[in-house]
């Protein structure tokens, strides 16, 4: 699931396996923000965490160490439940594992993106409702495969959070001021 959106928003090539959380190892790419300064953000495609990851189950600690370096969390969920999983329960698992691993990590700002709206169905609608009800973060939706929906809004939301968390590295670019001084 993460793989498709990462490919849509940045240039990174992920290796995919045949299981629910498909990324075999983290991949890094850059995303250009939709601002006048064309700010570049680095995004990491981190494999999904399984229950028990905070206690080292699977590759949990390896993946959580990568996540610790982030400033903003972006959760990407399969809203169509094409893998027969319950995406709202996946979000709960992810949030719990992150909190069990580190309160500092759990306190980072984030965004939830519900993928596969192109498979618009009653299942997607019901999953979206459940996710919106329980998410502590803003929730957006779209189709990474078709590059439709709120993909740009998701990038913008991540960028806005980065500007709040690290204003020195992600300053607000005043285009009007730039025009006056040019």
C-alpha cells in the first residue's frame, strides 16, 4: 500500500513481497512541496509494523529506528481492504506499536492517507468512516495507482506539519515579499 503512494509522490523504487505489508526494506525518495520555494522533503517508505514490533517481533525494532528519525508520520492504509485486512485495526496496531516503542515517537504529528479510493465501494466508505472516527490525525483519501484524490493535499499537509515542527529547515516562503525585493 505504501509503495504506490510513495511512487506517486516521489521517485523511489520499492521491492515488494507477497504479504500484507509489502515493503521488504525502507526506501528513501524526495517530494517537492507545492510552494514557491519548491521545498524538497525526504520521504521514507517504511514497511508496515506487525503486532509486537515494539518488543522486537519481526523486524520491528529495525523499522521503528528508521521511523524515530522522522519529523512527521504519514500512515497509508488500504481503504478497499483488498488484502482482506481491517484498515482501521491496522491503524490501531500501528499507533499502539509506535506508542509502546516510544512516547516521543507517538507524539509526532501525522497524517493518514486512505488509499485505493478508485475501488470505490461500500467497503471503502465504511473503512473510511471507521478510520476517520478513530484517527488522531487529519485523514485524506485518494488513489495512488491513478494519481487521483487528495494526493497533493496529503503532500501539502505533510509540508505544513514540517514547517511547524522545523521552521528553520522549512521556512515559510513569502512570495509577495520576494516580488517586492526583486
